[in-house]
């Protein structure tokens, strides 16, 4: 990228909507939207449902407070991808060496296994609500998981996942179907939060971990490179990231609202499958049309996230090892990349069929996400402020300071809750 191109891109950073053509925005839609919707995965759904069940609407304020954090984190990945043409793992290796690249990618993969299990368990649970047995549900999910990425081009993959992402908006319909009380709902935005109640802080941290996950950094940067977006697309990419962040949190809020409203009705219910049990709020809605909406949302959330997490891992390892890693390449030309994508989910699918009582494991994994996120996020902040790397696109000192404060805050929050998790386990 030439210096003049970088200057043009830097000037385009001003988020003035009137200067953004709808055609440009439509052209760039994909990387940010898909990763933001995949962020509302099966584990996130359970975390939000438990928050609504246990604490009513109180979690709405923390959820929407996370929109700017989610945007700031993911905007850096788009900026780095457009400014360097490299994925996150590849960029870490180039700037900090193979060893640090291994640390960053390995830390992500550790939590990915738990995420895979949660996705397939969520698919099994959703399928059970509409009468589909666990075995066929997992086989069908694995088959579709394979077909989506073997479509032969990044563009076809992107269209398939964009369509799949629409299934998650079933949760918005569920929130309306639950019939929340408007006054009580607005009360959830009160700055007075129930931090004195046992378990609330842990759920706040789990919600942070459910909203900003390590694999998201690797996916959006790699997908932006794969889509071949240039400096002229940067403003639109920022808007896509912002819109995606809002969409992601609207879905999380919808789940909290549905669970909180259903708890208020006092209707009992139960839904257990795949080692997961729906928190009481959603379980009481798991019949009739609301049950179908939950099923559509859970299956869509689990499948989309399984595809995106698998692809982020395959991209990360392939970038790190300098293997060919494009969806536009055939299996013959990029065997390692496709093998990583296809086989890493199989053990998780098997575990989801036989595991029991995964709810506490899933929520503890969300808490662990916050701690693990700090490793790739630290590299992300350092790289985004590197003027020798990005020139005019580099973050200013003031902007970088905000990012460092955010990273330190996440680390402190994660350490506090991880210590609590360890105490419970010990």
C-alpha cells in the first residue's frame, strides 16, 4: 500500500454517514457482521438467559455498555487487515516472532474446544425442542458445517453464513412473544446494579466473555484480508463493525428480556438435552411457537459459531505456519487449512452427545474467555498504534491510551472472576 493510499484512508476515518454510499457498505458487509452475529453463540445464549432468569432486566445496562468496547476491539482488526493485508496470527509472527505467535494462537485454541462443545450441545438442545433426536441433529450439523466451507469460494461461503445469521433474529421475536413489562424493562437500564447479590459479578464477567471472544479478533482480520478490502473500503468497514456490534448486543438483550419476562409469569418449564439445560426463564417458553423460535435461534447460533470458530482457528494456524489458507483455494492446494477446519470440531460433537451438566462449564468458560482475550488483545493494541506499520492509519497516542486502559480493565475483571472459579473448583 502506498503512502498516498494510506493518507486517503486516514482521511476517510471520519464516521460521517452522508459521505458513505450504500453500495459501498453493501460491498463490504461480511467479515464484521458475520463475526458479530457468531458472537451470539450457544454459550452466549445460555449466559444471557441465566442473567435474565436470575437477575431480571438488570443485565441490560452492562450488555449495551459493551457496544463501544466490542466496536473498538473489532475496528482495530479491520484497520490492521486493510493497512497490512495480513491476518492477525501472521502479523504477530512477522512483528514479534513465531514464539509469541504460538502463545497467542494456542491460548485461543484452549477455549475454542469448550466453545465447540457448547455449540454442538446447543444444536442438540435446540433440535430436541422440535423433536429431532441428538444423533441426526449432530450429523446434519457436521454435514452443513462441511458444505458451507467447501463451497469453492469465499464469496459463496459469505453468502451462506449471512443467510444463516438471520436465524438468530428469532430471539427478537421471542422477546416480543414473552410480553415484557415496558416499565420493568426500562428499569433494567438503571445505574444502580445488584452487585451485592451473589453471582451477579460473575455473570457480568461471563457476559463480557460472551461478547468479546479471542477467536473474533482472528476471524475478522483474516476475513477482511480474504475479502480483499482496500483503503477505500475502510470507512464502510468501520460502519459495518459498528452496526454489527449493535446487532450483536440487541440479540443478547432480546434473550435477557425473554428470560426475565418469562420468569415473571411464574410458568414452570424444563428443557434439557446435549448436556445443557435451558435456564428457567427460557425453559418456561419452550413450547408452541416460542419453543420453535428458541429452537431456530439455538440451532442457528450453534451452527454459525461452529463454522466461524473453526475457520478462525484454521486461518490462525495456517497463517502462523505459512500454509496456504484461502477459501478460494481447492483442498488439493490448501490441504492443511481444510483439514484443520474439518476435523477440529469432531471431538466436541462426540462429547456433546454424551456429556451431562455442561451449563456451569459453559459459563465458567465465558469467564475464562476474558482472561485469554488479553493475550491477542495486547498484540492488537500494540500493532494498531505502530506508525511504522500503519503510517497515518495508526491509532493516536490518546486513542491507544484508551485501548490500554480497556485491556487492563478486562485483565483485572478476568483475574478477579477466574480466582472465584478456581476457588469453587478447589
